[in-house]
């Protein structure tokens, strides 16, 4: 049977209505969304497994076996979404899943409940067409918006073994993304000695060291950008100071003992992460020494940039499927951030490509939306790509 358009959109709405934010303070988590995915898999006649990554945070995985040996293709999506933010910025209910003028609105509509729904219905379509070689793995993982614990657990538990390629069904505006930026998350702490604000000479102030360091980070970014030309799909290397804690305790008349900054470092293929960490640490030490304080750098997470060949079998299959379904030539692109595909490729050795319904820049914004037609189109592209890849027709 062809893909049921009505059922596909209705299921996407069901998923969007679940506030699957990982927020221990409010008790919100991925489990209710994972339960919907599991129920749909069972409705399709599959035998899904729940793999608890953390309490209330299960990966849900189903394997559909063909009738003879062959390649293994994985469809991957995540069940978590980011927080909705200030409701004053929304003109619709963030979890209402309203359809207005052909757009389905809500937190996670693009990133990436629509991709999860499309991949499930695509896998069912391939299975319904008749016998096929190999296997299809359908995986809805947790924590992509955080530390990617779901993808890391998937690899560490051995489930990536034997998977030849994965389509990560993230919103990429119709681009077939063969590369993704790397991400280094660093925390730099400066340690001094607390003193009264009226008598700073009795302590050692870490804040001037933090200021020196921030200036040197900007210079380091310029040096890296001069050394590494802009990638055609990913652009430049960036070192972005994000969160600052310039003072602990935070009190107007107290010179603090501690000051910290978090760096979000985004890299491109060819950038040595160890060298970047060493360069950051050196600049932190120099800034600390100049102000008679101490410095320490902590690597919170390390995700390398990943890239697969434009002529890899999964890329050829997906490009051919896009053209067959849409009538338009596929465009190659890159992921400006990181996805679970980063982990699946770097740690699991799986060739990953990212493609899915929704705009590339709409994720995490108020009034997030996805075009209904893009959901349907993506499901057909996924199904055609799987058929071509598994049958080796590309």
C-alpha cells in the first residue's frame, strides 16, 4: 500500500503534542514520545526494543529483516526537543500541532518530530512493497539536543555493528548533507582568592584574567580561520564564548574567587581538536599568569567534524531518490551544527547523511513549523532511497 498521507500527518501531530523536553525540574522527558513511536512500530507489525539510556529516557529501535543477505540501512531520529522558551514570543500553542495555511506548527515540528514520523512510514512502505535484501534499522534516540547520550549508548551497546549507512532525518531544507561541523564544548575556570571589594589587594581577582582570555580567544579564532579556508558547505571555524560566570559568590561588594567561561567551538574537517584544546589551555594559562591566578580547562564534549564522499552509495541513493520524487536535482550541503550522525560516524563507523523535512534555520525558534507537503515528500524520498540502497541500484 502507498504511504497513508492522512495517517502520516496525524501521527506527526501526535508527536508534536508531546512536550518531550528533557527537563528534570518539571519532570518532562522523552519517554511519552518514545512510547508513541513504539506503539506505531507495533501497529506496523514490528517488534521494537526499548533500551533505557537513563531513567525515563529510552531509545526505541526496530529491525526489519529482508528475505536475503544484503546491506543494512538505518533511519535515525531523536525524540527530544528543546524548551519552548518565552510563550510571549509564540503566536500558537507550542505543543498544539496546529495546521495553518499548509504549515504544521509547534516545538519540534521541524526538529524533528516530522522526520521521525516520515522515517517510520517510509520503512513501512519499503517492507510493504515486498521482499528486499538486507535489513532496515529504525531508531528513535534520546538526548540529541543535549550530550547525544542516546547515540553514544547505541554505539557503545554494539547496535551500530553491521550497519552500513544511516539517514539522519533532520530538517535540512531539501539538501543532502554529507558533512557536519565538529563541536568542542570547553569550560575554562579561573581561580583566585576572594576579598572585600574595598580591599582588593587582599585577594586575587579572576575577572581580569577572564577578560584577557576572551580577547585572546578572538585572536585564536582569527588564526584558525586564516589557517583553515572556509569549507564549501560548512563555512569557517568558530570559537564562541557562550555562558559566563564572572563571580562566585555573586555579590556587589565582594571580589570573587572564581570566574568561568564556556566555549562552543565549531570546527570543519582538517581541524585538530587536540591542538585546539592545547591552544585554548595555553592562552588560559597566559591570562591567568598575568593576573596572578590559576586556570583550568575542562573538555565537556568532543565531537569531530565528519564527512563522507559525495559518491558514497547512500549519497547516490538519496540524491537519486530526491530527484525521482521531486523532479529536481539534489543539492549537496552541510550541517551547520552536529547531529546524532556525528556520533554514529565518528564512533560507530557508519556512513551518515542528513536529510529531512523542514527548514534548516527554523529549529529552536518560536513559531517553529514544517510544511505539511515536505513531510509527505520526505517520507517518499526516504522510502525510494532505502529501496535503491538496499537493492544496490546505485
